[in-house]
C-alpha cells in the first residue's frame, strides 16, 4: 500500500501530495485514506471541468474564425463545418 506525504492549508484541507517527505516529520496518509480518495476525486473533477471548458473555447474560436473568413470572402458562405 502506497503512502502520500500531504500538504494542508490553514483549514486543514489537503492541497497537495508528495511521493517523498519534504521535511522531517512530514504528515503521511495511506492512498486508501478517505481524505486522499476525496482529494484525488476532486482533482479529477477539476481536470474534467477544465477540459470541457477548453473544448468549449476551441469550438467557439473555430466558429468565430469561420464567420470571419466568410465575411472576408475567404470561405464560401455555404461552408459547413
């Protein structure tokens, strides 16, 4: 079973994980600890949301580029994406 060395904020929430201790007496928890499991799930949720937002941005940028190119007659007005 793997252990993580953890970083906490002032509210005692986990804000980071390390594979090796960063200082003498660094707090460690098992990978199966509910705190670790919750932290990692939250990190995945944040990453998933960031990826979704990036996809939305890319889609909007493409749409704007097509409209701009059509306005400049560099793409046919009946261009379908």
